[in-house]
C-alpha cells in the first residue's frame, strides 16, 4: 500500500517539476517509475514517522503528558 502512495506522490511531484520547467518529461517518467527512488522515499518516510513518534514520546515524558 505504501508503494502505491509513494508512486502517486512521485508522479504528481514530477508533474509539478515538469510544469515549472525544472525537469523534462522523459526524466519525469523515469523518476516516477524508478523502483530505487521509490524505495529511498519509503525508507525516508519510515524514518521520519519513527523520528516523529520518538520526538512526541520524548516531549510527553518531559512535560508530563498522559499517554
């Protein structure tokens, strides 16, 4: 499921870059279908979610929030 969401986000992101003239249409096609880019984004997203969770837990313990 995550791969599908990442692929859709890459497709829209590449479309924005093409519309702004920062990326050619051939490059955008390769960018949005490259499995290496998708895996890197999935890994980065997983790390960001894990980091946000740990930061929230740290703040909850520091400020005495109930959880």
